[in-house]
C-alpha cells in the first residue's frame, strides 16, 4: 500500500462551485500534515498546514481525521486560478529524521 | 518568495556525460532535499541533508550523489548520465514553524539525456 493515496482526478469543476477531495495515509506515526499546490511544470508551493482541530484560510478548509487516517481539503467559491494539482503531504519522524512524503496529487481544473 | 535557486533550468546532454545540478539557498536553512518528479507522477525524495557534511539517501534509489560542504549549497552530481535519468529534479530547503516543517522549492531542473 502506498504511504499516501489520493484520487488523481481530474476533477473538472465549474467556477464558483465548492469542491472537496481527500487523502489517506498509511503511516500512523505521521505527525503533521500539509496541502501543497503544484501548477503545471512548476514547483510545489505550500497551500496550508492541517491542524487536528481543522483550520480555515479564506476559501480553503482543511480537516484531519486521525482515527481514519485521512485529511481533506475543501475549496469554496472556486476560481479559475485554483486550477492546479493538490498534493497531500504527511510529515513523519523516523529515528529523529523527518520526512515529508508526497502523494501523486489530485488534479483540479476550474471551468469558466 | 523563497530564496532558493536552481541552475540550469533546462539541461539537454548526451549519454555518458558527467553533470552537476546546482542548488543554493540564502535562508540559512539546515535541511535541504532533492526530489525527482516525472510528468504527472509524484515527487520522490532521492537525497536529503540536515546540515553541513550530512547527506542521506532518500526513499527512491538514485545513481546520483550529493555533497553539503556549505550550508547554502547542495549540488547533485551524476557521474555518467543515461536516458533513464531524464526527469525533473527539484531542490528544496525547509524551516520549522512550531510543529510545521515548511518546504521551499526551487524552480527545478528539467534534465533530458539523449
């Protein structure tokens, strides 16, 4: 089983709609979680961290469910500029080393 | 904007050549990483470093080597390039913010080996 699993999509969503996608992780030792976004042929950039209590940043809401080992990202009132691949990234610590593991990402296209 | 730079941006080279991909950051970060990414695929960690003179292999086996003689510099070398090395190579550094480890990526080097 992959350490991080995401639905690769693509998700084609009309502008203004709300879209949500999940990510599951297999390593229960993962301690912190992040969503990164990656535009086509560009480097990934941090979108937001995911806190246990859930957190919101503008139109973006992230949730963590440790019991079921998944995290989610909700985007409200989607904009054309939201089109990108969204990468789920858990951080785990192994023997003092910290590793960020990237999923394949979920490709999102916002349609005018 | 992150102060992490990779050169060259694109590199097309023949089989058997020795190449070095440069990565520099001016943020004073101790932790640096090299990821490899093929189109439409996930990033794979191939090397990381937690400080000067510290280098470790990542999760994906790679024929490349790295060095960390200075904090700001983390070059990746391929002694003899092969077509199977064709990929995008992304360098990153990270800093701790509370419990968060925030990664900053360079723009990447797209390597094509003919």
